[in-house]
C-alpha cells in the first residue's frame, strides 16, 4: 500500500453510509478491525458498518436459512423435475431492479454457457440486480474467479463472476443498485467482463427471459416458474434438427449451423468422438 493510503487510514475519519461515493472505489484492504474500502480521494470506511442478514428466527419464509451455504456455489443440488410451479414477484413497491452493469452483451445463454457475458473495463462498478443477501463472496476455482452470489427474497439467486475485487461480504444485506464488486477478468476469462447468471434453486434460467437487456429493465414484474422455463425445455419450440447424411461430422454441422461441437454434444448427450448414425436426427440449434 502506498504512503498516501497509510496516511489516509490514520487521519481521515470514517464516512457514514449515506456519504459513500461508490463510483470512486479503487481497492479493499484487510485490517485487524475488518475490511477497509478505499476511495480515489483517499477517504475510506469499514465494510463492517453494512447491515447484516436477519436472524433465523426472523426469517419466517426460510429463504435465508434453508440451504444457506457460504463455502460452495450450489446450495440446493436438486433436479429440475422436483421444482414446483410458482410465481415469482421480481419487483414491487419494496423491491426494485437494477442492471448489474451497462455494457455490450457479447455472449448469451446456451447449453454450455449458463449466463450473460457483459463487457466492462477493469475496475468498473458491478451492482446488485435485486434486493437480497450475499450468500457467497470469494474466489472460485471452478472458473468464475472472484464471485458474488446474492440470494433474493423470491428465492432467485444472481451470480456475478470474474471480478477484480469484491466489496461485499457473506451475509451482507444489499439493495438493487448497491455496489458489490469491481469488474475484472479473474478465473476462466479472456478479457474483462461480468458473467451474470440467474438461478432458481441452483437451476439456471436465461436472464433474457427476465430482463429486457436493450432497454435495461425487467420484461415484467412477475415471472412464472414451471419446469418448462428452464433451459433447454423452453427453447424446444425454436429447436433446429438435422438428419444425418453420409459424410456428416460434428465439426461440419457446427460450422454449417453457426455453433460449436461442444454445444451440439451437450444438446444431444454425445461425446466429441461419437459416431453419427446415417438416418438419425440430432438437434443442432
């Protein structure tokens, strides 16, 4: 840490939550009294001042006590067929929505990619999409890099991956639009971006079914949960199939239908070296 920051930590008083300049966050530092948030103007504050999760006794719905696991990304580990139909309230007078980051959407939701990749610059502020509580906030070795997972009051969870810095902690209460991290390219990433996912009880769903990305708002205030909304079932109506002919290969089909071998294999439960039987039909889109 530079001498300037050391002087700031000694002489600059702690700011109140209302005074936080979230767009000027540049780094976090661990101290004996907790995590310190540093700003460009050499002011700082403790993250310990943030509100924390309600007690189990206060959590009458069980959303923040059942399967509340902080050291692994998937908390439920259930099958899609076991999910019961319900209607999720996404926003109302008490709960709002905020885009996690404004940027170019360069990769969407597929069989092999369960979220949206939104371009950003390293250090850009990533924000919570909905009100909720942070369930997971640390480096993930599975490819997400520095990852934040927020569980929301309707049971949805949102994932924010590849961050350069995390500025929230486990069990912290956040509101839509609150800063949660600084964007980056940690983990399995080819450049700075935010990998954003929506999951219901660990099962991923296409965020573009919920969010009007072009207009930066929700498509509707509610979202129906049924077995058919989870990918790939809700896309069967738009599926493209190919009848195998002599000479067809997975590589040839991937090029023809503007996809990739990994995606075709995932859709059809094939291996890259699987033989294609002439006359059979496989899904290619």
